[in-house]
C-alpha cells in the first residue's frame, strides 16, 4: 500500500528529500505522494523514511492504493532496474 499525506501537513519540506523513489512532491496546498512510485521504502530501508522524519505525523497508509509487501518489492525492482 502506498502512503498518503494528510491535510495536517505543514509543508516543512523534510519528507521530500528523504524519499528514495522521488514519490513525494509539492502539491497545490501540501506535499503529495505519487502512489505509482511509493514503495513505503521497501528495498531501500526498513521503515518509510518520510514517516520517520515527519514532525506532525501526517503520513498514513493510503487505503485507496492497497499493496502487499511482495507487490511493493516488485515495484521497487521495476523502479530501480
């Protein structure tokens, strides 16, 4: 499952550079996560780096983009090929 940044985002700019897949970008009002690029850092790190650095805990699992761990790993392999 990819991640989602909630409206509580304060645009602090710390999550974007932490994403190894470039899935995070500035949206119209807050940062957004591209679900086709988000692997929850599977293949790169043990935990999602954006979640680890977010000072307001506004990054959650996106229930609209459900993926199992194996699917996230397969996505990681395609993105890094």
